[in-house]
C-alpha cells in the first residue's frame, strides 16, 4: 500500500528500504476561474518524469527512485535507501494534455537512520 503525501510532512527513508511507494496527486482546477488545483481546468497529465537531487544538486535519481508510474492525476514514486544519508528533493516534470509542461519541486525527502 502506498502512502499518500498530504503536503505538510517530510518523507523519511530508512536503511533497508527497497521500494516504498508514495503517491502525489496533481488535481486539476474545478473550473476555468478557480485556483484550487495544481494543473489547469480541463487538462490531464500525459507524462510525468520524476528526478531526485541531493542537497548540492547532484542527480540522485538512480540512487533514490526505484520506480515511478502515472495514472493521471496521480504520480506514484517508489523510493529506496540511497547510497548516502542526507536530504533530497524530488522534481516532477509533468507534460499536460495541452502539451504544456509544468514543474513541481518537493524538497523534504530525508534518508536517515531513525532507529538510534
């Protein structure tokens, strides 16, 4: 079962984690004049590419992301324990049904051993 990120917490990956799925929902606005969604009214997400970066900006996608999938408007990212503990960010690049491209950043992914 995946965790549905609610936008207020951090994600903590612990040693031994191999495939921990998190879902991120990028809902469309409810009308052409509403500002209550992540993407414009009437659009869907055609493709999603998720990359991971460490604190200094080095691409850590292979080290942190084990899988990703899209069932619009939900992007599921499976995270794993990277080679180095630390703080990471996720970059979501979404191509919409209109061919527009939108980017969202999530900067609260921590790889840390909390058992001590």
